[in-house]
């Protein structure tokens, strides 16, 4: 399938990545921190409207841009690198399931979140021992800590996607059929 690099895709990717940098800042200012996985929210929603290449790209570039601009996520320990891998796969799965399988947004989000959590724990199995941290302890801690964020994403993303689809349906510049 030939993919066109439309202005719509470029703008959607840029706005999504920018929100992926801004949301964590807002969450931290409000004292909500990483519990709610704030970078995931705009990337999840944006990936529904992006081709698989653009979705993968925002998953790579957003944690890097955020780490460089804000220091979050940190490069040491290498959380930014772990998130780069994690978010690129997360966004890619959402885009692929949206455009090639046409699943319901909730099914897509739950699938992407399950794969993401499994990938995160696999990555951490390599990273945490280097810092003297038990993988089992980290996994239990992270599962409990990220549960509010997983629930929030599962609620917000499908609603946001449906509302954006309604807005785009009547818009004359809509070129989502090219995805």
C-alpha cells in the first residue's frame, strides 16, 4: 500500500508529538506525575489518525524531544530510551489495528496497552538489574502505579477518537481515506 505524506498527516503528527511533551508537564505541575501515563494519552489518540509510519515516528520522537526539552523522562537511568521503544510499538499497534483491521477503539487501546505493559516488563528485565533493582519488585510496583493511567487511557482515548471522527466527518479538508 502506497502511503502519501499529506499535510494532514504531518500536522497531526506534529500536534500529537507537541501534546505528548506538554501533557506530562501539566500533569506534573498538578502533582499527578507519571501515575496517569500523560505522554501516552495524546499519542494514543493521535495514532488512530496517523499512518503506521507517522505513528511509529511520534512514538520515537516524543520521548526524545521531551527528555531533551524538559528532562522528563530521564536519560539516566535510561527511561527515555525504554519509553522510545515502548511508545513506538504502542503507537504502531494502534495505527495498524485502526487502519488495517478496523477494530473498535476500546479493543485497540486495550490490546495496545497489554502489549505495551508486556514489552515494558521485558525491557526492564534487561535494564533494572544493571541498577541493582529487582525486576519482580519493579514489575509489581509499576503495575500498581500505572493502573490509574491505563484506566484513564482506556476511558479517554476511545471517547476522544469518536468525537474527533465526528468533527472530521463533516470537514471539507478531511483526507482520512488516504490512510
